[in-house]
């Protein structure tokens, strides 16, 4: 049987992949403590969505869960993110990208939940694999 928090995470990723950012904010507590790429700290759901929207301006990103488990208010997951660049992205957090480049990123995220919602997250990158057009 799948843990309810893992089921929620699958729903979250489906919502992310569909680009439904209005619904995505409903998965978070009102105040959050997220540390994402390059140590960026996000404290509101709208900051997370703005972060994702900024990335989506230069690339399409599809995420999948490689593995996930939960216990109590703890949720941990490995993700594979597939970035396909639709525009040059000289300031992309993982490094400058050109239109047509592809980046696969393998990350581990440890979450804490509060009332069944995402409250705290720490993200670590395990691997980045570039496929460059040039």
C-alpha cells in the first residue's frame, strides 16, 4: 500500500508536469522553508511557483519520481528532471545553456510535512548530464 504522503507527491509531480501552477501552490503550507538549487531559500508557495516559471521561460522541464518513501511527517524522494532548452539560457542555475541543449538532473529532496502539506525541503543534486547541441 502506498503511503498517503507518497501518493500526494505523485499528484504534486503530475500537477507540476501539467504546468498547473495555480493548483501547485495548494500543496504547500502558507509559510515554507525550502532550500533549492545553489542554496536559494524560498519562504512562500508563490516564490516556488515564480522560481519554476522563471525556469520554464527558457526550457521545458518534466519531472519523474525515481524513488520515494515516507514515515510520519517525513518524505524523501529522488527525482529525475529533464530540461529541454527552447531558448538560450546564459544564467541557468546549472550552467549556461543554448537553445536545443538538454539537461538531465538527478536530485534528492528531503521534505517535512505540516498538516499533510509541504513545509520544509532540502534539495541536493546527485548528478547532472548535459547533451549539448554544439
